[in-house]
C-alpha cells in the first residue's frame, strides 16, 4: 500500500468518526459522560433516549473509540476515551490527529433545543 492509499484509508476512518459524533443523541451521550462514567439506565434518564436506541448509539461510539465500558454482573458502565474534558469543552481526537472541540455550554444549549 502506498502512502497515498494509507492516507485515503485514514481519511475514510475520520469520515465515519465525524458522522458518528454529529448525531444529537450521541452528542448528548458524550456530554453526559463528560461528568463521569454512567450506566445505560443513567444515560437514558439523562438524555431522554430510549435504552434500546441508546445501546446502538453506544455501540457506534465504542466502534470509533470515543467510549469504553466495563461490566459488573449484568450492568455495563460506560466512560469516555479519546476525549479530553475541561470545564468548558470536550476535545475529541481521532487517531489520525483530527481534533474536534465542542463547547460544553453551547452543546448543551443546542441539544436542549432538539429535545
């Protein structure tokens, strides 16, 4: 594989990553997880998403390595990975080096308008 072909593959991964984070339920999930690990039930209560749908959103977020989880018995707890959390922002970083910074207050206001 040439360097050019490798770059195309990495950019295709970035494209999927960006498509994953742009969906409003997944953004709400990322914002909720910024305050600490949570179960699906806690995330569903906080975001208003149905638990079944939330499971699919969490699967997509895991696939692009923005969340990870641990299981304790039947309960799975999710946490952010690949995300730097500050009081004002979430900085998401793709392995190819692409960064997206989300202002927490602006994101919360935008998501509130979509509820």
